[in-house]
C-alpha cells in the first residue's frame, strides 16, 4: 500500500564502506520502502564524529563511499532523499532543545548505549556527545517528522527513548508537532554473521564482505569462511547449523531446492567445503556484479554524486526549516 | 587602551527583569567595555530554557525586558552588538561538536554546575541540557571568537572548562581557531547582597531592587532593608558591618565623606535607621531616574527595540558563519 504522506528515515555512519550485513539488515529494505513511503536516508557524519572526533578525515572520505554504496544498490535519488547530517543545522538546534527533556540517568539506562559503552570500554570516561547520541538521533528523525524507522531489535530502546522525548515535547509545548515513531522490525534477518561465524558482520572486526569488494576479494574471503570445524575430511558428515557458507547460501542463492539438496549431502558426508564455497563465490559475485557496475559508473563522476547529495540536502533543509518554524512557534522563540 | 580586535562577550538569561545586583556585578562594566573592546551581549534565551523549558512564555516576555534594561542603562547598540541566542543556530552546531570533547564525569565535576544542581535539588534527575550548559556557554563565546569574559569568581570554573574544550578542539583539528578565553574578574564588587542581607540579590529570592522599579517600589523595599537587628532604639550604637543600607550607600552614594560621617554617627548611637534609609531611597531614586526615563522612551517603541536586536543578531550570525566556515574546514565537513 503506497503511503507517501508518511516519512521513513534511516541512515548510516560514514565510517567505512557498507557490507553484505548492511545490505541484508537494512539497505535491501530501503529499495522497497522508497516505493511505499517518502523516504529520507541520512549520511550521519555528525554522529560518526561522536566516536571518531579525532579522525575527521576517515569520516569525510567515507561520505563518498557510502553515497556510492547507496546509489549502486538501487537507492534512487528520484524516490529517496539522501542527505548529509552535518549540513542540517536544524538537527543540532533540535538536539539542544531535546536535551532539556531527558535526564542523564535516563540516558545512562538506555540499554543500547549501555552495551556500546561497555563494548568500547568507555567506562566512566564516556563523552557527553556519545551518551547523548540517542537525543541527536531523535532530532534526526523528528526534524523531518519521520514516522517509520526500520531498526534491528537491538535498536528498539532507541525508538522508545525517542518517543519519550517527542511525547514530552508535544505535551509541554501543547502541540502535536511530532508523530509517534513506529519501528519497522524484521523477524528473520537483521544480523548477518561475519565470515568468522563468531560475530555479526562488522568492518571493525575484519569479518566483512563489502559491497565494493572485487571478485577476487570475495573469493578470498569466502575461502576463509567458517564452516564446521569437525568436518575435516570430505567423507565426514558436516553440520549446516552455524555454518556460514550455508547461512549465506540460504540468503543469496536463488535456487532454494539445490541449496536444500546440498545441505542434505553435506550432512550425510561426501560434500567438501571447497565445493560449497565455490558455489557461494559464484552466487555472491553474481549478486554483486550489477552493484559493482553501477558503482563504477557513479565513481567515474563524483561531481554528479555530490550533486545528488546536495539536492537531497537542500530538500531536507526545506523540510527541516518548516518543522523548526512549528517548533519555534510552540516554544515561543519567534522574534523577528 | 582601546583594543577593538579583541572580542568581549557577556550575557544574561531572560528569566526576569535585571536588578541592582546585575548592575553592580556586570552591567555597569559593560558600559566601559564597549568603549575598549568589540563587545557582544547575548540574551541567552536558549540557556534560560534549560531550567525553564516548561515555561517558554516567561522566557519570551523577558527578552524584551532584558533588552530594555540594557538600553536604559546605556549599553549602546552602536558600540555593542546585542543578540538573541536562539537565532544563532551555529551555537547549537558548535555545542554538538564540543560535546564530543568532554566527558560526563568532567561535566559533573564542574564546581559551578555542582553547586547549582544541589541548590535546585535536581540530584540524579538533572537533565542533560542542564548538565551540559557549560558546553553550550563555551559555544556562545567561541562562535564569535570571544577572548574576554567578565565573570564573578564563582564562574571561574566555567572559563576553565571552556578553555579545556577549546584547547582540545584546536589541538585535535590542528588549527588555532579559538583564542584562549581570559576572565575579567573584579576584586571588590560582584555580589551585591539582597535587601534581606542574607543572600546575594536574586529575583527568585524576592530580595531584589529592579532597574525598572518605580520610586515607590524602591522606597518600600529600602524601608524593609536589613540593617542591624540589635540597633533597636535610635540611641543604641549600631553596626555598619553587614548593614545593607550602608553597603548600598558605599556603592551608590557619591558623597563618600558624608557616608563616612553617617557611619561614625550610627556606630556611636543616635542615628536612626529611618534617617539612613531615607537617604538611601533618595540616592537610589536619583541613580535610577535617568535609567527609568530612558527605559520609558524605548518602551514606547518596542518595534525599535526589536529592530536593534535584529540588527545585532544578524551581525552575530555573520561572525558566527565565518567561524563555522573555519570549524567545518578544520573538521573536514565542507562538502558543497
């Protein structure tokens, strides 16, 4: 059902090229969402700086990489507004206003942030910028009056906190400016394991296959992929549970019957890892081939890519400006 | 020595009309500073919202009152740029960037904020907006590259924290964008006691004489003023230490010899409170008379006052825009 009055917003931190995990967990869905809703996709460079503030070069360079990733997988600038967070000062303004509506304790209780603080070993030295990034995220969504946000289950506490802030804002300033945010969650996917089979795919863990990887890079990574450590000889029966090659085949191989046959064969014994890996290499490279082609085209014309970002950013500023007029009116901050 | 290349910045939260305490502690000095430096004076409506977020009407109304106070005491818009904080989005942007450079623990250790949190009984429920207001203040100063900030001694920790942030910014982004802030502190004055003699003058404690008080209001307040509780009969010897009437006479009475004589007489006995209070009423009303007149003139033409704020705000945005270009360049956030 097409519903272009409702806004859907997603985004990515430009801290590295996007990978198959992003594709399965989020990017793929945006290609559908742009047909249904009015979709904004944000390159979150300001948020990327919260834990990369001492490496602005990395953030800067990855803006182009992420934009290329978007365009190459089929996020269509005619249907989706792609914008740069740092060019929307209204987000910072809204963040500052929202910070008055949330206590430090509430921020510290946010389970998503809590986990991240512990993963990053910030402990008591967590920066104010990092602790309050859920407030900044709330502003990202609210500034374009986002209603739907596709998230993984681990991100649900962020949506809950955002809704608390927006609900309080509407209540205190007595206007229904911001819609309640609804999470779009998916049951099956969300977390693609990395090639190590231990963790979800992540650039920082070095277990990722990037959308921009070459055929050779894909081949090398698949050959290193975690399968079944007890499947030593070809004749041994092998385990398909937790076997990354089969997890990927389940997702990317269109020939589901053949995958089922391979699984049975593997479980029985007599099917070597190299055989299934070679199949996966073909499957992934077939999948990535049109993406690579499109990427190469756009990469030839970086000015065109920046123009797409510029147009999207201007459109977002327009929407943000309208939201801020309502906000200023409600907060009695209109003077001139 | 005139030094128009250096910027001095001060400001006030528009949460109530300004009073004699503000005059003695800060406003008076701005009349001198505008002759020496390039002076910015900020009406800090965004900061006022950190502890008045649920009362935007109060903040809105007091913007005009504070502007009238400024103009009536002789802050000259030809020499001083008066601007509205909420109309400078660059301050919010800079605040968000600076939040990455300070830890939550460091914010909690700020003695000024610590005292305020305890005075306001916020305890563990302190809002993020309130805890981080020193960061926002740093941005206020930095956005116009302020170098001098006149403050009371209780505000010195704020300047220290601001300099930590600015020093880190310059270091991390490898550019000397922000000058080190120097506090301008005064030895003698700073804290005018309220008419109760117990606390410093403060609107919220109901012990203030406002710059906009009428002759009658001044007379009534002085008649209630704290003197020496043991000075019961006129013939009793009285104490001039901590005697608010004499503290005020020392500051506002131009006839210093006569004040010394009165003190001696009071200490010896034979000088009634009513006599010295009547003298103070005259002194204060003489002092306030030209201020009242000027205020009444400006109050007749609120559009002119708003125009002054508008011009000052536009000038500030110009300066802020130039600062942000340097910031964006250093942080590699220039894309279009």
